[in-house]
């Protein structure tokens, strides 16, 4: 009985010591966690998208993937590194970016979910602390060609994100 107690204490102590070392080993060898990326299409037509990510500190592009997602399909993209980065999703039509969403991905993120619709694109970053970021209606690329979805609070505080800039202009001209 006494040997078992001593042996149990020794094993417990060794495991506790190793638990503290794992974090140091991960940091030393550059092991990082990963953040899964999920793409879900609610559209009635096939959607072409481009996913890009840039590290915040260096500005280096760390991720680039493109997909053609069919209606009703759910795709799992390669995971993102668990670092500070800017993640951009662009919907492509006729070789032109028509809708662009940019979100901030931080190490506390546990999922990046992209939902595709015929006329919109929603990107959600789910975080461990429950603070989720959703990008669903802002003109992100700023080239002013009128093809992006409008709704940025900087230009129209009442914008819903469901109308395009071109449609808003046409509506005013028709009256």
C-alpha cells in the first residue's frame, strides 16, 4: 500500500511537470494552433470565392485559397494559423471581385464561417470568449466601381447591407 502511494505520487508529479513543459515546447518550436474555416452555400447558383489572409505584424500573405461552391454544399477549407491576421473573402463574378468582406482573426478565434447567398456574403469569426465578429454588408475593397454591396455605417447610418450601391442610385434617379 505504501509503495502504491509513493508510485502514484511520483507519476502524478511527473505528469504535472510535463504539462508545464508542453507550452514551452510549442512556443520554442513554433507550433501553433489552427482555426477551422467552413464555407456553406445557401445560394441557388454556384459561387466562386477567393480567401486571403495577411499577418498583422509583417503584412505577409499567409493564406490563399479559391473555391467554386455549388448550391447547398458545405466545404471545409484548410485551417488558418492561430495568429493575428486580416482575413478577406471575395466573391468573384466574371473575373471581378463583386463582394468583399474583411474580418480580424485573432488567436482566440475557434471558427471562421462563411455563408454564401446569391446576392450577399457573410463572414463570421467565432471566438472563445463569445465575442463574435460578423461582416455582412460593408464595401471593403473601396474601388468605388459600384459592384460591391453597400451598407457601411460610415456612408449611410441606416444601411441594412441588403442593397447594392448601384441599385440605391438607380432608385433615386427613377423618381
